[in-house]
C-alpha cells in the first residue's frame, strides 16, 4: 500500500506543489496566489521531510514493503533517478516512473539493469 500511495499520489502532489509555488511566488504577485504559493511551499517541505524519512527507512535500513499488486513482502530497489522498483517473488520487478507514471509496470526479475 505504501508504494502505491507514494508513487502514484504523493509524488504527483509534490509536482503540483512546485507548480503552485512557481505560480504564486513568481508569476502572479497578488494576494490569493502568494498565499497559495506559501501553503504549497509548506506542503512541499513536509513532503520532502517524509520522503527523506521513508528513503532512509526503506533504502538504508532495508525494511521490507508489500507489493502493490499481490501484497507479498519484498525489498525496494533504486533503478534510476526517477524509478523505484520492488522485487516481488510472485510478480517480478514492479516499478513505476514516479513523476510521470500512473501505472505500475511488471518485468521479470533481473531484466532491468540497475
């Protein structure tokens, strides 16, 4: 459940916050937009802190996470700068491109170069 919520929802919320911050602080310099930009920047800081904590939790401490497709416990792997994958013994390598992907992709284990 964590991987589904983080990759498919929260990462997109972070991109939306960046866009609202840019609009509120740099494009429209009126009161409702600057307030919206300030709220977006506060939310972006919270998302960054939670991302750092979860990164330490899953990648440094190597805590297992459940597969979003079959709920089997597996380990997260870092495939590229924007791609996080889960090594599931049942499904294979489950991954998603976090900024742009809206679906999980499944590949056989060992098929994607790290």
